[in-house]
């Protein structure tokens, strides 16, 4: 099974590799295509939502109590959903730039991310996917990534 493009991803990082085989020697070479950090994944909650006076504070008469009254309870869930959509868009973009019709690719992402990420990808992109690995390989060396996909 030949794989032309490898992608490793987690919620805040995406790496894409081109895999090629030297016809004379038969050796497989791997070259990095993209190494992207998703900026929204590395923001602190304080950067996204603040509890500034007047925004969420409870007012009773002249005294403002410091307790938040209307905070967003699903903020972390919403951030994860946005990151998954952004990651799927980035994967589609890399594959569109790199792969022609019929080129095959492989994906490695953490187990909790992989199934949700596959749902966000288009049907044509999923059809060309030949191997998935439920592990976060973004921090591994490119040769180690290749060995995991070829094993």
C-alpha cells in the first residue's frame, strides 16, 4: 500500500509530509510540507473571555459583587469544536495543494480527536485515506513517523 502524503495532528498542531520512493535505489524519502501551529489552541481562557468589571459582575444597588453572573459554561467545548473544524480545513488545504486525484494519504491523530476529525473531512478526502493511526505523532521525528505508517 503506497501512501503519498502523511499528516500528523493534534488539536493545536499539524504536520504534513510528502513521501516519495527513489526509483533507482528503492529507498523511501520523507519531506516536510507543512508544520503549522493553530494559534487559537494556544490562547489562554483569559485572552478569550475576561471578567472585566461591568461585563459579568453582579450588581446589587450601588455595590458590585465580584461574582460572575453570565459566564459561558461551554467555552472549552466550543473551542474544541472550532479547532477540529479549523484542523479539518487545514488538512483539506494541504491535501488539495499536494495531492492530485487518486493520491493516497495517511492520518495520525490522538484517539479522542481522530474520529471527530474524520467526520469533519469531506467524503472525497476520506475516500483517499488509506491508513489511520490513533496516536499523537506530531512530536516525533519524520523518520519515526514514516516507520509508524509503514509498520
